[in-house]
C-alpha cells in the first residue's frame, strides 16, 4: 500500500513537521510506504509529484489552512486538522482506506464532516473573510496613497471639490490610484468566494463585487461598497459549492469548473444582486436623503452626530454617500455648515484606526501596523477608504468604533458652526483654505479620532480576551482569528499571532534582565560572538548555547513560563525588548496552543524584539499546563524567537529538524535525564 500526506499549520512551523514525522513513523510501523509533503514557513518541501499521486492508494491532508486538492482528483482523500496528524496518525491511516474519492468538483473532501469534533463552519467563514481582506489590502494602500499624493501635489480646491487639471502628470497618477480603488472591492469579493469554493468561484465573486460597487446598475447613486462585496463573496462561494453538488453527465464534468459553473454562478448572482438586492439599496439611498432633508431645521449637534454616524458606517456605501451628497448639495444653496460636519467626520475612520495601531501595537500584526500608517496618511487627505481593511476584518469591533468617533466629530463641528466650501473632507481642506472655523475643525477631527482609536482598542482587546479564554477552555491547537482592523484586522485570524512593533537593535543596551552571576543581560549585549568561548558549546547553528539552557524551570504556569523563557533568551544578548518578546509569544498562544503533546511545548515569536534568531530550552520537573491536545503537561520547553526580517530560512529548517527529532521517545528521555546544561547540549547536538 502506498499513501501520501500533506501537513500544514497556519504558522508553518512546529505542528507542520511534527505531524509529518508522526504520520511517517506510523506508516513505517505498519510496513506502509508513505511520502509526506510539508507546507511550512520555508515553503513546500518533499513535494508530491504527478508520479507519486498516480501510484497512491490514498492521501491524508492534515492541515489547518487551505491546501490545493485539485491534484488528488480520483484519489481517496482524508482531510483533518494538523493536530489529528500529531496525535492520531494510526487512526488516520486506517480511515484513509475508506475515505471518499476526491472529484473534479472538489465535493468529496474538505467539508466539516471530515474533521472530528465538527466546528469547522465558523472557521471556514472567518478564513474566507480574512482571505479576501489580505488580497484587498495592497489595492487599498496603493490606490489611496497615489490619490492622496496626486491631490496634494497636483490638485486645487474648487466648488466641485479638489480638481486636478486633465492631461497633467498628476491627473494620470490620480487615475492609476482610482483604478486601485475600483479593483479593491471586486478583489475582496472574489477572494472570499475563492476561499470557499476554489477557482470556479473566483469569477462570479469578482464580477459580483464589481456589480455590488456599481450603483448605476441598480438605479442607485452609490454602490453597496465593501459590505456589498462581503455579501457577494459569500453568496458566490456557497452558490458554487451548491452547483458542484449537482449531478451531471460524465461528458459535461470536465467543463464544469471552467465553463458551466462560472457562467451559471456569475449570471445568477449578478441578476440576483441587480433585481433583488440592489432595489433595497436604492430605496435606502432615496429615503435617507429625504429623511436628512427633514432634519435641516433641527439642532446642529444632533444633525452633525447623525451625519457622522452615516459617514462612518460603510465608507463609500449607500449610507456614507447619502450623507456626503446631502452635504455637498447644500453648498450650492449657500449652506456650508452641513458639509463642514461631513468634512470633520470623513477622516476620523482612517485616522482613528491608524492611531489604534500605534497606541496598542501588540494587538496588531506587522501587516496591520503598516496598513495603519497608510491609513493615517490617507486620513489626512480625506480618503475614508483607508479604514476599510480594518472594518472588513473586524466589523463587530471597528464599525461601531468608527461610528462613535464620526458622530462625535460631526457633533463638535456642528456645535462650533464649522463650514466647508468644497465637497471634500479631511485636514487637507483646512490646510488649503476651504474651511472656516479651522481651529474647531481640527478639534472635532482630533476628538473623533481619539474616540475611535480608544474604542477600537477596547473592543479588540475584549474580543482577544474572550478568544484567549475560549482557547484555554478548549485546550485547542486550532488557529484563531486575524486583522481586527485586519480589522475588520487577524488572526484575526488570526488567523498567526499578532506581532509587535519593531524595536531597534540599539535598544539592547537598555534592557535590564538578570543574567548569570547577578550580571544584567545588558552587560552581555554584543557578546554573541563570545558565547562559544565562555558559555560552552553551541548547537542548532549557534542559535542555542549553554547561556540559553536551564535544567530546572521555576515557573508553574504558562504565562510565567514564557516570561522566564524570554528572560533566558535575553542572556544571549540578542533580545532587545523582553516585554515585547513576551507579549508576542502570548499573542501566538492566543491563536492556538504551542503545546504539542508528548510533554513538549515550543512557544515561538517572530518580532524585532530580538536582533538575531535565538533558541532556548528549559525543563520542568512538575510540568506546565500548556493546553496540549493529549492532556500532558509540558516538561520539555523550547522557545524560538526570530526577527521580522530574519535573513534566510535556516532557523525554520532547524525548527523543522528539531520538531521531527522530538518525536523520538529515546531522544526525549535523554533530554529529561541529562544532569546539567552541558549534558543537555550534548543531547541536543544530535539534532545537527
């Protein structure tokens, strides 16, 4: 019997390789030939080729992320979580014999029923949303920054807004940025659909997103924006899944994924949105405009708050456009106060989300923090779309925070009687002289921005705490959320843990951590090269030395153990910020326990809190509860930390090798029995 396997975890580090090793060992013990492909952070290794697939009797896919199954058509495919590969490899080998055959339409595997314990549906929805957001972010950033730069350098204020003379260089730059904004909504929709139903769903998802964003197709002055794109993405994905289940003659099957499914799904979704969904959007737009018209005689504070709420709600959708066009339309009649309220609210969302990534950096991934900086820049030029990636990733936290800040900014502007003579918003209108009441305009923007940022941080932090509590309660190794600003911003997905902001290598000398003999770790900064001379032998390519080994861990619970391990790593002189390293490692734990079972835990962090890759090892006599799926306490604890831009993949290869070696019971016993640090290093030297 010949079997194949693919292992992959969200971070592509320890679980990926431990599952591979366990499956290979289980197969060898039964006299079964097995080849295992690992899809880790260093890329796919031991890749399965066409010849491997042709002669295989079954395929085990132990993964917590998307794996392309199209190459396994006609083979029995068993799809489970990566933890199953680690803890129940023998059972998987038995189950794959009766697994369903994977068809060309992909309907035979990858469903919730494949994984023990169920619970896959929520993960699928979240993963699909994060997939769309991750592909959308570059379009938002590129489009927004190009538009902002072109307006700043080539535009001037007119009664019709900021205008760039046609045919000029900056007009062309603006046009390129506009294309990025036009594409971001279809991209969001298309890749949500793609994550749900694979390639056949990409076309209907993208076209559906374009339709959702083009209000003229359903008699609306504004498209449905990113909220409409999320709707069309999920509709397209699940519609394609349903079509895949339809039985068709064999001669039709080959053209189903490339012709029949895309055409049928695109037509059905497009017409459904135009004739069914689009009508309510048009109705909302019309009636909101009439309703606002009836409010012009009410309190300026109330009107400003309402306009701010609407501006912040969907950032380009029908509600936002209603408020904006209402304010812009009144300029011609001599009423510039309403546009002043709108202008103050427009930049609050991107400025607030960008500020949130600065004041609580540990809540966000590096990608989210970079997006936050771009959002700050876009906010200065009144481009509210800079906040869309955050709102799309964490709608429950970000949209309410945006609305609260927008309402506050609009109300303050209304109270102060701020006026705006052009249909545009953001600090740029004040700088270029289109606003009267400039000081209070900036006060309104600043207050709204701070309210949005603080509210976002509070809601995201609360959500993270709930997720951490659930993860601890379940003892699960499954990946948790990403961008809550990934934001609506990451795991949040989580989905990979939130990582911390870069800290310069120069900060090493400011870190005070107890070192050997009472010395501070700061005294050892720059001593990396001397380690071999006075700290004993180096193993794992010098990433682990006697300085970073402890035979008796003092901590009794996980958080304290991670803190103690971080302080141990600081003895190497490669840690610039111990507190940040600890926070990053804890964020990784929120995403899924790094307790691997077999009394092993490998917490890890990728952060510029370290200046070079570093590995530490400690033993715990009593064991530390780490949430391992097999229920064992961690007695062998390795901690790996690498910089954000670690040169090469050597550290990941070493981690893969280490993970495999730890599956050897004799190796673990020798580690537990080693009497001192040098003996531990001698055992670890077996890894290579």
